[in-house]
C-alpha cells in the first residue's frame, strides 16, 4: 500500500491517522466465488470516502481496498477499478487520483481498468458535472453506475443495472442472474 506521503491530497492513500503498514484488504469474491481471469480479483479503490467501493465489491466481487492503492507485491490484485461519486467533489477526487496514477505515485504493478462513476442522485447530471465527466473520459475509460434506490438500504436484490453488469464483465465476474441478498424480507 502507498503511504500517506506517497499520494497527493484527495488521492487514495493510507487512511489518515493509520499507522504505516499493509492492512489486509477486504476480500469479497464474486457471486458464485468466481475470480477474474488468471485467478486475480480486481481491487476497488475509492477516490474519496463514500464512493461505493464496498457495495460494488459485494455486488460484483473483488477486493474493497477503500482509499488505498493496491500493492501487488503484498498480494493485492493490481487491476484497479477507481470509484468516485458523480458530485463535484467526487469528480475532483477522481481527477486527483488519476493524476497520482499518471505521475507514478502508486505501487508498481497497478493497472487501471476504468474509472467507475457512481450516481450521487437519481436523474441526469447537470451540464457542469457532465463536462467534468468528459474530461475524465479524455484520460481514462469511464464506466457509470446509475442510482439504485434499493442500495440505500441493506437489500441488494433484483436485477442488476446494465452498468453494473458491464463492470462485472470487465472485472471477469460472471453474473448470470439477479443478486439475492440473504435474509431478504
């Protein structure tokens, strides 16, 4: 994992106040226990807190690394899906994280698969935010996850949105049927 000084402000790094070291990533296998091609899971890295890495790792599979860059030398999956919300501060954080990747402020062996933008509200983005998304698309592949009302609670049931199914394909996680959450009421 990178240390707090290895990444610019706002980019994924060790959590503030956390002792240096390599905390174990939260491993979440894909539905059905399938990992990505080659046996390596993907790493979900949040450009900021609350980006949605935990939910996406649960639904699609992979390692939820929070705001930490993976360290493949420590066994972390080096294939990264960088996650940010679509609000202004989330898009700025994604830009800073991409800059950190561009300038090499990450462990060796990190490969960005895509930037995953998770809707922060239902409906279309305002023009000024769409313009920021276009800038991100000019430097990286961008995938979008729509607003999913059921994900606000603990239920993760029903058909997955097209954007999430395409992420599963990118991550190498076959999702053939709707996700059913244990203990559904």
